[in-house]
């Protein structure tokens, strides 16, 4: 997998084996006994001025990954490097100096804006807190940011309820950009908007990236949007990375069965092209109780015996194209017979264990009946 690199000029964000677990069951003493593995061993690097798209079905851990990178959640394992600095274990106070450099655009522009504040005050709030510009220059500075985001100067004294969804999202973008960030995490920024407005917001984000040299982590489930705005794609499933690579490469040559199924659902605007839609069987397993081996094996049409007990490793199938699937690992594929035998032995042991448990229960029942 891509490893953190000491070349500070190249990567602005390096995530290495990141984990975020939420406790869902505790014992009598309050110690967690079961966890929901929302982000489970995720790694990637992001170059300055580039965009990485995080894609996957709802509930796969995309938003949790974004918020953990921003340290809005505590890290349960792994490391986060921002601009060459290790921020993994920094406390709230220590993170303050990074807050202006790392910003978040929320999914819902309707609930993420305070209704009792004017647009000018919403955008100016963080500017005042972090003393981005002198007090007397704040008004002009905010109006300039609003102009860059396609907002009229007369909106300065209006309230969020007076605006449409697209305009509200522009306000959210202006609020994020007002503190001169280096990295912006966009958490499904267009999913709550009309399709015609989505295009305007995506174009605005691209324009701002070119003007201000921004770097984006773009979280989305809309693959046609991701194709247009991203340089790299990371495909997630149940907290794990399934595939990672350049956007063009992954769209042209998806490797993982899950990626193939996701991409088969993208509509093609050509009536002559017949889409080979791949329908996944079953439902997504619970992240609190994921399947053994490859987490995707319960829904995979190419599932082998080895997938049901051995977790796949990241394998560089082609240069800079990583996939977490046994099908592309020669070490696995050349020894399938050995793994099949191992699986059969595991199954035999499980059946034996079940049989012993059943006999115990029967004996116990028999003894109780005797009494």
C-alpha cells in the first residue's frame, strides 16, 4: 500500500492504517466488549492540489473516515500526517493551529447553517476567531470571498432561510474557504441538490481549486460526479479499502468485483450502449459483525473458498493501482488447492465443535428429564 513519504513538497495528506471503532456493547465495569469497525485499516496518500474521491455504498465508513482525518473523532489506530507533521495523537488545543488549514463542507446545506446568523456573520465567524485579517478589513474580505463563490454582495445581511439549496451550499463553501485552508474535505456536498445545481457547485469547486491551489477529499456515492472532479479514487466497503488508483485507470479497468458492480450502475448517456448491470446478491452485512476473510465474500459472484477465511492483502496489480482481492494475488492463486484443503479442515473442525455442543445439550436435557 502507499506509504507515508518524507517528500513534504509532494503529499499534503498521508493516512496510514487508520482505524476508528465505536463501542456498541460494554461489560458490567463499562469496558467495551464489542465494536463497530467504521474505518478499518485504511491507507492512502494525497498530493497537493489534487482531489481524491472516497466512494462506496451508504454506511461503508466514508463520512467517518473524513471526520477522523480532521480529528473530529479520536483515532483508534494508525497514523495521519498533514503537511509532513504527524497529527495522530494531538489534543484539541494542539490541533487549533491546524484548524484553519483543514476544513469541512457538510452534506446538508439546510441543517449546517445557523438560522439566526446573517450570511456575513456565518462566513466571518471563523475569520474573527482565527484573526485571519484585521477587524476593519473583515467586511471587505468576506465580500471578496462571497464574490469568488458566486454570492452577491447584497446577500451579506440576509439569513439562510432566504436562500435556495444551491445558494446555501455556496455559503457553506465560502465559510470553509474564508480561513484560507490547504485541505478541504467535501462530505457529499452536492447530494442534497438538484442535478442542474450540482453541476454549478462542482464547477465552482474545480474553479476554486485551480485559483487557490486547494486539495480536496471528495466523499460521494455519485460516481459520475466523482469521475468529473477527482484525480484518484478510493473504493470503500464495510470500513475497508477495496481498490485504490487513478480515476481514469479505475473507470477504464475496475478490478475488484465490488468496484465492477458499483461502476456498472453508472448511467451511460448513449442509447446504443447496452449496460451490463451487475446486481449484488444479499444485503450489506453489519459492520458490528462483519464476515470472516474478505468482508465482501457474502455478496461476491467470484467468491472462492479462500475468500471465506483469509483476509486479502493490498496488492499492486498495475503501477499505482492497488486492489484488495485474492484474484489478483499470485501467491494465493498459485496455491488454491492448499487453501481449499485448509478451508475444508476449518469447516470440519466447526462441524465437529457443533456436534460436541449438541451432544452436551442433549446429555444435559436427558439428565434433567431423569430428575
